[in-house]
C-alpha cells in the first residue's frame, strides 16, 4: 500500500514539474515571439522607405535589428534544445555556437558604430553628412563583420585541425561540452576582453563628449540630451551582453553546489533577463522612441 502511495506521489510531482516547465517555456517564448514580430515590422518599415536606407543612423539600426533577430533565434534554438534535453549533431552544434558567437561580437561592435555616429552628429553637425556617408557606413559594417568572425573562424580551425577530445557524434550543445581544450577559453577571454574594453571606451568617450556639448550648446540641447540617453542605453546593452557571455562560467561554478531544479530555475531566469532582454532593447533604443518611424518621407529628411 505504501509503495502505491509513493508511486502516486511521484506521478503527481512529475505532472506538477511538467506543468511548471511548460509555463516557464510559454513565458520565455512569448516575449521572443512578440519582439521578433516588432523587429520584423521595423525591418519592413526600413526596407520600404528609401530615406532610411540612405541615412547612416538607420542603416546601423537596421543592421542591429537583423543581428539581434538572428541572435535571438539562435538563442531560442539552444534554449529549446536544453529544455528538451535534445542532442545535436556535432557539426550542427559547431555551426550554431559559432554563429551565436559571431552575432554577439558583431552586435557589440555595432554599438560602437552607433555611438560614434551620434557623436559626430552632435559634436560635428556641419560635417556630419560629409563624415558619415552611406558608403562609409557599409564599409564600417563590413569591417565589424570581419572582426566578429575572428573567434568563430579560429575555433573552427582549432576544432578540425587540433581538437580530438569530442568523439561523440551527437551531444548536448554548449561550449562546455563541445570546446574542451583550454585554448578555446583563452582565445574567447582574450578576444572578448579586447572587444568589450574597446567598445566600452568608445561609448564612455562619446557620452562624455556629447554631455559636454549639451552643457555648452546654446541651441539644440534637446537633440544632445536625447543622443546622450541613446548612448547610455548602448552602455546598458554592452553590460548585459558582457553578462550573457559570463553565464556559462557561472553555471560551471555553481553546477556542483546546487540541485538540478535550482540550476534549471537559474537558467530560466538568466535566459529571460540576460539573453532575451538585451535583444529586445534595440527596438526601444531607436525604434519605439523614434518619431521617424511614423513620419512621412518628406519629414524624415529633416530628422
């Protein structure tokens, strides 16, 4: 009789856990779907208005939207695989992880371009059109992509040329399980530090410069203050992006000290706060608070 009661209790506990996990899955996927839709609407708007395709500010914003959308999709795929304990082919896992790393680095470097564009617009308004042309913006985006691909290409070369630690064809897809050699971590830390410190310096420099102009300018203080707030939001995006890179080492450190349910709850919390939320900031930084998305083409030229 006691065995029967224990079995019923175990079944009830399993059902409750399944319902809880499904609720978490729903709550985490809902904002992803909403912001993917918002990003899609904004990308459609940017592609339909020619003026947006020629203005460097909105070219960089559109690039950021594409990168964040792809990054969010990749993060959702990895989250679903972790949620369902799905094993992935080794080569497919390598592709997904390299794409995620490249998109994250490109996203971070793009923040520096957007901050510099605002810096030129506020501090050198008469030369803004001369310095930030559409051709130079495209070249800058190309350079950002070349820099963002440094780590993924290095990981791929090491993986196929040197690494023989991962013999399994199907595995749980994460950097910890796929990249086991110490050289991966050293390379990731080195490149990440260089990128984040450089971008942080650029953002702080542009913020201080724009703040100085806002204090001394006799006119157009509103634009300067708005640009300052935009740069501050870029700094927030940078900090959240850095924290998202530190999640895996954090999980490695606490893995042996907590039970599986606690670890799963922490993973859910970090996924929502540090993976979904930073990807959703881009529409807020430029899109939803920018009147240009509701203006007519003739009015947009004056922005």
